[in-house]
C-alpha cells in the first residue's frame, strides 16, 4: 500500500513539475517578411513608381492597395501562432515605398491592436523601395537607430537599399537588429554576386563595430539577402556558420542553413526553392543561459493559404502579381521567423 501511495505522489509531483516548467518560460517571436511591392497610388517624381499608379502597367488602385494591406496583415498577425503570439514582437519588412504605407499597414484592423511602432528611413534605391522595422511597444523600446548606405567600389552610380540598424531593449534586455534587403540577382547570379558580397561586408562591419563596444552583444540580422545560406556572401563575407556547435564568441550562427539543406525555401524560381529570407544571430543568443533571451528555433512561415493552388505556379508562394496580371495573393516570398525564450 505504501508503494502504491509513493508511486501516486511521484507521478503527481512529476506532472506538476512539468506544468511548472512550462509556465516558467516566456517565448517571443521575431520575424522578417518581404511584402512584395507595397506602393501607394500617388506619383513620386523622385523614384521609379510609374508601374504602381492607376495608369501604370499594374493598374494599381486604391481597391488593390487596401486588399494588399489586408492580406499582409492577415499573414503578419498569424506569424508565431504556435506560441500563441499575437504577431511578432519585432518584424523586419522590405519592399515598402515610404513610411506612410507602413503606417497604413499597422493601422489595419488586425494589426492596430498590437500597437506597433515604426523605424523607417528613405533609401536611395532607384525603385524607391525601403526596409523598415516594426515593434510592439509593450515589448521593445528603441534607444537608437540609423540607416547605413551601401557604397560599392568602382560603382559610384550604384544605388540600393539601406541597412537599417536599430538598438533597444527587448523585454528589458539590450539587443540590436540589422534589417537588410541585399542587391538582387538582376543580370545573373554570378554577375551580380559582387554587389551582395559588398552588402555582406558592410553588414559584417556593422556587427564588428557593435561587438567592439560590447563583445557580448545580442545581434539579430534579418532580411531578403537574395542569396542562400550556402552562398559565399553568407559563409565567407558575413561569416555566418550553419553548425551551432562550431560557433565561437564574436561569431554568427545562421539557423537557416539547416532548413535550406532540408529543402525548405522562402521563394521559388524555375521550380527550384531558394531561402533568401534569413534570420541570423550572434553567439550570445545561443549560449545556455536560460535567465536571458536565447535562440530556440527558426522556421519559414509557409502555411497552406499562402501557397498557389493551381496554374503554372502551383506550389509557389501565392503572390500579388504574375507579370502584370493581378492575382490578389500575398507575396512572392514566405516570411521567416525565429523563437526566442527566457525564464519569466
């Protein structure tokens, strides 16, 4: 009888210990999403936005604009739902024309309750597309921000997106975010590779400058890098490692490397998957310190409703346009995200 009683007590203890362990940790979602060309309907004479006007090739109008906004907010509000998150606490975005379109985005019915703040700078990109950072004000406080321009040697006329550097406190912990949209593969992957290598070098220099001030800095790099985790821009220029066990102090860990090797992508081209949308973390985010924020896992948000169901692009991300034909979808990229955890 005593043995039975002791067994019941042990089982009861283990069950309650398990529940107490689950309650002991807080999980936060950090994400990146290429929104695929969010332009307003107003002509800006300083940029090349002619296609995205009512008279342009895309016949862009207010109805399509707000449909796009609602689509984007539907996706963003669901990222991180596995941890019962109401949208990412921090979200990097790309391909937005200006701050006003970002303000319209966070004012949508699904996102307005999340109380997002915005960090945005206009970039010199000829198409006029920028990157920005959204953050839930109850979780993140901005202490500083800056936009870093990419200058490529021997190409004084080359203009592309800024790299957005935002520092602040995430649930009270110092952290740094670098939001990227590296030069495209226009003209071919090999021919355009030097531009992305230069972007990677710039990003690495930003990381090194932060670590020079604080060797234990927690840094999260995110963006549409227009290269896969295995490309030289990532492995040799940014020096991001794909094996967590080999990462040393001062180095970077790219959790997207393993996902890419497993065949997971964030966009498709000519029936092949690429994983351009990446999130990379500095070494202090992967050490075994459960009392502060640490990296848990990385994912691509590729739920079924984001996938094209039929036609020549069946299985691809369900996008807004194919060529100049309106599809009414979401984006030609899936979002990527990571989960951070810490003891409460």
